[in-house]
C-alpha cells in the first residue's frame, strides 16, 4: 500500500457486476474524505477538553506524574518491565549520555493462563528468570533493583509508582484486578518470590515511548503507539488541566496519558462504523469499548477483513461461496496477512494465493478472488492510517503554539513500523490539516522499543527526584 491509494479505485479486473457493486460499496465505506476526517477531528478535540476538565470522561487524559524531561546526557544502567498485548519483555537499559541507548532484553509470550488468571505472578517469574540467567539478582547487603513498569492498559494513576486499573483491553481479562493498584499487585508477586526488586515507576507504554524519544531528541512532544493497540501521550501545560488538584510542578508541565483508543465508545456517533466493525465489536470481549482502537490497531484489522470476506462469500461473491473451518473461526486472519497481501505484486498474486489456500485452507481461489482479497487488505489498512491521523491532528492543534519550531513525534508499534504505506499515509493525511509553514516543523520518528526504554528512563528520573 502506498500513499497514492488515497484515491484508490476499487475496480476489480474480471469481476462480475455483482462483485463490482459490492466492492464499490466497500470503497464508499472505507475511503474517508477529508471532510469526514475533519468532523471526527473536531469531536476528538472536544473530547480532549472534556477529559482535561474532569475525570470519568471518554478520553481519560490521565496525569502521569511525569513532570521532567530527560536531557539526553544521563548515563547508567536501569531496568524495566514492558507488558504489551501479546508479549512481556524484561530489559536492562544502558544510557550512553549522548542520547543513545543499548538494551539487553528477554521476551516472554503471555500464556492464556496469564491473560486470564495469573498475570502478575507470571510477570514476577519472568523477572526472576531474567535476573537469574544473568547473575543480576541482588543478594545480601546489595540494594534492591529499581525497575520501571510499562503497563499498557488504562489506569487512574495516583502517583509515579501507583495506579488503579480502570479496565482491561487488548485481549486481557484477569479477574479481581479492576479497581486495584497494579503496582501493589506486582510488588506482592515479586515479594512472594523473594525478589529484592522495587517497582519505582508505573509508566503507560505511550509515556515510555515519549520519554524514550525525548532522551534521543529533546524536541519530542508526543509519543504514540500504533501496534496491537493504540494510545498517545503528550506534554501539556498543567495550567490547562483543570481537573489537576496537585501542586504545580516546577517545570509547569506534565505528560498526559490520553487513552485515546476509547474515543467515541460512549455513543458510536462519529467514527465510520460499518456492519463489519459492529460485528467485531459485538463479539469482542469488550463490546462498546475501545471503538477507535478497534478501527486502527493490529489486534483487530484482520478480524474486520475476515468479516468482509465472509460477507462476500455468503453472497457467493468470493471463493464461489466456499469457506473453511479456519476462515470461519474468529481471529483466524492475522493483520500480518493483510500486510503481505497489500504488497503482493506478483503476476498471479502468489503470496495471496498461499494465504487463501494454504493458511486459511480455502480449497481454491481465482485471480478475481485474489484481487478482491488484496483490495480488502488495502482498504482496511488505508482507513486505519487515515483515522490514525485524526488523533495526531487533534493533539497537534491542541498545542499549536509549539509548531513555530521543530517538534518530534516518537511513534512505536507494528502498524507504524511494518504495515505497508501506513506511515506515509499517516503523514500525508496530517499534512492536509496543518498549515504548510507549521507542518514542515514536524518530524515523525520511529521510537523502536520506546515503551521499555522509556520505563527505565522514568524509573531513573523518579529515583533521582525521590
């Protein structure tokens, strides 16, 4: 997928009249004009202001208690736990004092049991494995290790190292945790293993991404995740946060965790819902929640595409009406399949044929079937990139005064890094809504592994200021 698909024509070579009519309908549903995006952005800004004024709103706009910026000259080794939607990483992060970092990490795949029952004990066991394998476990009179905890789920943060879980997202649903302090839950699990490890900072993944980007580039103002899920954090003047009741920090600013994946989840009135989105939402573990996230994030896009494919197959407009046990199963189409399909330019679309016939076990596919499959992948991906720009534009226009000079936006996540054309369409769409003289000052950078690195940086800063 490339930015030229902005005016994508959904004409399918060789398609029947009925097939073409269905594809034209999909084009109208998924190709969003700038006018529609402008209306969504206006509502997004209104919801931001609501969240700044009071708690309990759709966009949470959660104070992170991070009121400092790294200078880029800090040095030393620090530790972090990075909990995402599918994996957990334990890291040792070494800062070189020149804005650069080196990391040593170990990745653990979240088990189904961890996702549904034993999450915090699982995390503690992973920390123990990481430390013991490297002979880093503190013993005797050695001081405890301070560690930053990247927790990529909505919390109401109450201090730099405490926060109450608001809800689970991204496929996790561990009972008995909502309404409790996640740092306490993790600290208790660490103590049960006898580990001398102190959780010094609770960090949302986007806050970590922003701090990681800021260590490398002091002009960084926004950190974003476009991956399994989505969210953003940015530096805001505390004077603009009417709900903040604490003391004003010396810096005058604080990083806010927006929790923007929840946008439009209360009334389903502004985002471009199709029957395929509604079906996904209805069958998800969190219906009528995280509406924005479900349209732009890697966890969900494959399922949106699967719903479209089955809709066409049920009308005998795809695969001659055939399906398979695999295709009929929810979540059987991974978003990586869409990435592969979107860039398959082989004469017979052989990569797509492999996905359809081998991976999804559909008996056969015609060239028309494969062209339709590719178009679906492009449509779903382009809509995700264009809708992603809505949050970026809304956040930039909230701090428009910053655009008089260079600013950096640090972005991490598989959609931004790997989905074909995503970053190009995102930047192009943002440029449609920001004056040209200000857009030229915006730099989009990949903050790879930013969430984990940033957690270690926040742990360092928190320890220094305690």
